[in-house]
C-alpha cells in the first residue's frame, strides 16, 4: 500500500521539554495504523504534532508526499485531515446539531449538511439523531465520544487521527465504536489510532507502531504483534491475550 502519511525524524519540543526524539513511521492509505505505547511514550504529542497543534522542531511530516510540518491546523483540516482528541473537544453548551454544523466545512447551517452523509452517521450512532437538539454537555460519556467521532466523519476525510476513543467507556459502547470505525475502514478511510484497549486495537489495526520515550521502537503488522506474546511483553510489558 502507498503511504498517505509519513513521519521522518520528527522532533517536538514543548517549552524546555524534548518530547519526540526522531519519530519515524508511515500510515498506509486505506488502512488503520495503531500507535501503541506506555503512558507518556509520546503518542498524543505525535498526533498533536501531525495536526499542527504543536510545531515539529525538526524532521518532516509528509501528507500525500507533500511536506506539511509547517502548515497550520486549519490548513491541514482543509486538506482532509480530521482530529478526535482524547478530551473529545465537543462544545458542551451547543446542541448536537450545532456541533456537527461547526465541524462541516461545506455547511454554514444544518440545511446545508449532506443529508445522505448525515443519515449514514445516524446509522452508526443512532443516539445522536435522538438527541439532535440536546445540549452536548448533557450527553453521556459514550454519547459524547460518538459525537466527537461523528464530527470528524460528517464529511468525507482522507485521514482521521483518533486519540484513545475507548477511554472510560462501557464495553457495549466500545463495540459500537469498533463497528463504526470498521465501516470507515471498509470505505477506505485512513485512520491513525492511539488506543490502550488492546481488544479494540487488534480488532481494527492493520499496521502498528510502538512508541517508547518519544521514539518508535517497533513497526510491523498488528497481526504479527498480536501473535507474539514475547514481543508484547518486551515492548509493552503486558500480553494482549490478557486483554482479549
């Protein structure tokens, strides 16, 4: 598969702290790449650096072969990259509808939303249709996560960066999210997923990059990592099988 996104020697400093130390990996087009690693390994910093929320201090980030490490977050969004942060980033005082409209680049109001695309989103997340006019802050944690993902997919995107979508969610909601992301994958949407839930990572991932101390220490297929408990223990300090 051709690479949609490539990171080569990426360093990121946040104030006096050197967080990323030459990150290298590729995200094949049309696949799900999972970014794994212990807490503090640099996974979230990597996503935020790709999205232009933090500036790379060295190295190159290429999207469709074009260097983008100097582009702003709005410019990257215009190129078709969406970001679902761990905090979800929804506007609690706005309704579900207003949150979706704000995320849609091609719509100034709800009447301009792509109704066919919106019906597809409602098919993935029926609760959002039910609570369409509710303030987003009154949704449950799982429903807020659904809204966060829905905002990223309310229009077709080339690449979606998703940071720990299953965190704090009930197993039934996690299964719902897995189903939604599988549908995106079926449509050849490229996804870079940071995830600590290894059942979800294994269910969705095609390729994997494992980070430690701001570096990528392993790259390969998700299937190969899932089948190698010794490698899991060495890289992550645990067995994926224990989290099946």
